[in-house]
């Protein structure tokens, strides 16, 4: 029985050549990209794939998962919200200060316009003295009515109160009063007026004459004329009518009283 001849084998070299050619052939990626089995390779180091999914952010804009978030905006080292709060507080403080300054300035201006307000002291490098304008003072006019003790005091003696303080007996303070007589200062030749005043009694008019005698002994006052009904500024006249006055020769005159120096003490 003829022996069977073994089937001719494919040359190994030819098969290896085919594998070598396949291995060295350039790889071409499919049109839709590389694919791999996610189940078999859940985490691929060679071809990482990010799954994109649209989401809506808090600002109402579209974003994607995996996309890095934007950092918050910083103004002067603060976030926008903090900066707006601080700016609002500062604005309120500035407005309040402006309103307070305006109100204070108005009060100061009103205080300066008020005459009863205290003056504000001011400093000056060269102080100058100021002289206030002199004001005219009007004294109130008394409502007293000058009195007269006539006719009860007619032809009576009157001694001045100044006589007690005078050491010289030559000074004249002793007078005789006469009522309703013409003034010898206007009728006696050579008479002269010394002074005049407004008084409220006959005795006050005599004291004016006696006071002059206490200061002037060379030309004494010899007569005092009192007219109580006279108006201001004068109702008393004193003067020198000589030492030899004849009262009996003087005419009568209503509301005119005279006192004549009678002797020297």
C-alpha cells in the first residue's frame, strides 16, 4: 500500500511576511473618531474623553461640566457685593456730614445776626485799639414838684448846715427869708449872678449860696432867689447884690422868694 504523502505546508516565511506588513501599515482613524470599549477600558490613559453636557449657571448662562469657573471680581481687595455695601455706608456718612455742616453753619450765622449772642473772639497778629463812639445818656426826669414854705417862712432866719463844719466865723451862712419879693439881682445896681440851679425847696436854693461862700470868701454870695413855679433847667439863682440891700424897697412879686445874707458868723 503506497504511503500517503503529507500535504505541503504553507511556507512560514510567507505568513510572517504578511503579519509584518500588517503591523507596519499606517493606522487610519475612523471618520467619527477613535473608539474603544468603555466597559473594557473604563479609564483610558491614552485617549481621555470628556463628556460634554450643557447646564445652566446661576447667572442664566450656558456652561459645560468640567469647564473651570471664573474667579470672583475683586475691587480694592473686596468682592463686588462687599464693595457696594462699604461704598453705600461711606456715601451715607458723607451726606450726613454735609447736611450737619450746613445746619451748623446756619446756626452760627443766626447767632452772629442775633444782638444778644456772645461775640466770637478773634485773634490778630497786630491788635489795634478801637474807641467806641460816645453815646448820649438822657437821665430820667424826676416827677417831683418843687416845694415852697412861704408865706410861713416870711421874715425868718435860716442858718446853713455848712456852718457846723466851718472853723472861720467870717464865712457867711446866716440868711433871712422873704416871700413874694422881686429879685434884687435884676433891680439892684452893680449886682451880679454867680451860679444857678434847679432845686426842689427854698432851703436847697439857700444852701447853693452858702456852699459858694464856703469856697469863696473874697466875693461872697449875698442873695438867693427861688422861683418854685419855674420850669427846668433853672429855678434858683444866687449872686452878689451888695451888703446893703433894702428889702423894704423891693417890689412884691408872686411866686418869687428871696434869702438875703444877714450877717457873718
